[in-house]
C-alpha cells in the first residue's frame, strides 16, 4: 500500500525477484512512478478498505507492506491485512518513532524512516563514534559500530564485554565479518559491532577507546 518512492521501489525489487505484486494507492497519478514494464496490479483506493484489499487479491498474499505517507493509515492497513485476512508477514512504515512502541505492542513490525535516515547520516558524519547500524522499534536497543583503540589489541573480547557491560555481536576484520566468541583476541584494524542500550553508547565508546582499570568495571 502506497506508491511513492519507497512503495514503487519495493514493488520493482519484488517483481525483479520473481514475485507477483499488487500496488494500492488512492491517487491514480501515483502509479506513474512505476516503470512502464511493471506487470503487477494497480488498484486505486484506500489501502485499509477491505473491498480494495480484496480487489488486490489480499487473500493470496504472502506479505503486505504499508508505506503510504500516513502513520495511522499504515498501521490500520497492516492490522487489517493480518487480523482480517491472515497475512503473516506485514510491516508498516512510520514517520513518528515515538509511536513505534505502541505499534509493536499491537504486533505490527514497524520501520521508523526518519530515525533510520538520521542514523545513516550520522554514521557518515561521525565515523569515529558509536552510531547505530540498527535499532529496535522502541529505540532502546541498538546495534552500533564502535571504534576500538590500539590499547585493546591482544585483549580478549570477554574482557572488553565485561568492562563495557555490552555484547560484541560480531567483528569486521580485514573486510570480512566474523562472529566473536569470549576467547576471540582483538587485532589491529578490528571494527566492533556492539549490541547495547542506546543510553550506554557514549560510555561504551569511551571504554572501547581506552581500557578500564581492573575492578572498576566501566563505572
């Protein structure tokens, strides 16, 4: 649902992957964003209207994406797709990240586009910091790329995790990703990808920048 830039891009990618696609938008002019060779269905109407969804053959759908410009419309449409038509894979785009937690409690996976875009920009503006690569919809838990200073070289991942009170999910080493075990020894050029609470990122970045004295535990 929604044939803006995001919706049309998703439709094209899915079609290129061999999927059958139906696109719903209440503005018929929006379909001009679809390429001329698009073979999917184009349905004009309100995306959460059951009759419109039925016209789009929602009963046959394996997945449903609500990416219109309205937060409420997206969540309502996603709920109708799941609860009325039994579609298992649904996702709703939202602009207001403060609503994400509420929507998650309704069982609707969400993508908060404004915050995600801001995170991606910050990662490129502040490459030496601990900027989120991913965050859960509530914004509390993040996966962050953290710079590691030379003072930690030769130390085990378990020592850094204990000091930072965080979990190292994986390490980028020599251009390749590798899972980090407790006994993994940090090497020059390693980039750490840490799972932690967002409120702890600055503290973790500081600890990764210099070892913590034994017994202090990062406090």
